[in-house]
C-alpha cells in the first residue's frame, strides 16, 4: 500500500488550502499517480514552534509504476507546480505532500534526496493518522507492528480532538 499525506495552510494559485488539495489530487494522474482512495479533508492545528494558520489535511492511497525515490521526486514536482518553496522547516505552505508508506518498505536512512520509510513521525501525527484510519484502518506500521487505528487511539486525546472533519459541501 502506497500512502501519501496531503496538507496546506496557505492559499495558492489554485485557491484556498482545501481547493489546492483537491486540485493536487486531480493532477496526480498527470504525474503517473493513480488515486485509489482519499480520506475526508480535515482542519487541523499547525504543529509548529510558532503560530500559523490551521492546515487542511488528508491522506490518499495511490498506485504508481514509480519506485519510492522517484515517487518522492514526483511529489516534490507537484508541490513546486503548486507554488511550494522549500526553505524554513515548519514554514507555512501552499501544498505539502509526504510519502508516508510504500508497500511495507523500510528505509531507515536517506541520502538527503530519497525517502525515509515509513515516514519517521507518522506515529506522532494525528493529522496523518486520523485521515489514514478513514481509508486504511488496518494498515500495519512495518516497524512498530501496530495498525493505523491502534496508533491513532494511542495518541493523546487532545491531539485526536484537534481534528475537525470538513463538510464536503464547504468551499473553505
């Protein structure tokens, strides 16, 4: 199972953060990525050392012919095409695409350009685990052995309550 987390907390050329996520998913096929399932969208507090706008987050299950490293490059291309400028860590962004898992592959170190898999902080992130539970509740973390549901319920209650599912009819 290949999992990609999506997030945005700044408007971009595609509109609001929500519109950017929806547009990015619509563009995935152009980049050789087939979307199999997408979680509902959530509004989530920014997890940063300084104040910034809330994020809109989701998780997608995809298929692709690309290997993990090339897939990560494609995700970075999409981000750039949506106005993402990589700079300061934890900066606000028009689009953030993280490769969360790639068919159970474990990569513990990166050369700086390739992925670390599964994503090293997935077990700490309600904004990833909540949406992940919607589309793959039984997904097993390949190192920890826990399911997405088990990881999510192990998070502090305050983190889990910070997720607000967005109404599908909303335009924000």
